[in-house]
């Protein structure tokens, strides 16, 4: 039994992203950049350039992984909430 392509059905609830999702997509990069700059400056003052670069890159990678996990979890949770509505919407 072939699965219909549900990603391109704008008439289904939750198929089109809301205004809140686009705002969060703009906030996360700014938060990651701010955290990276703060860590870089703190380590630059306390330890040195090499350690500051290493720690800034590690914060950048860790924050990106965290945002990916949070976004994916929120997306899957939203799909689970929509699943009963989508099943009944043949």
C-alpha cells in the first residue's frame, strides 16, 4: 500500500509552519553566536588564544547538536499529536 505524500498537503492541520516557528528559527542562531562569543572572550582573557578557539568551537558544536535535538523532539511530539487527526482525515 503506497503512502501518500503528506508533507505537501497545506490543507491539513499543522502542515504550514506558524509565525512562532519562524521567530524561533531566527532566535536560535543568535543565542548560539552569543554564547560562543562569550565563551571565546572569557577563555581568551583567562587562558590564551588556542584554548579560546578550541572552547568556542566546542560550544558551537554542542549548542548546534542541542538545538537539533530540541527541534527534532518538538517536531516529533507535534506529529504524534496530529496523528489521530491525520488518520481520520482520509
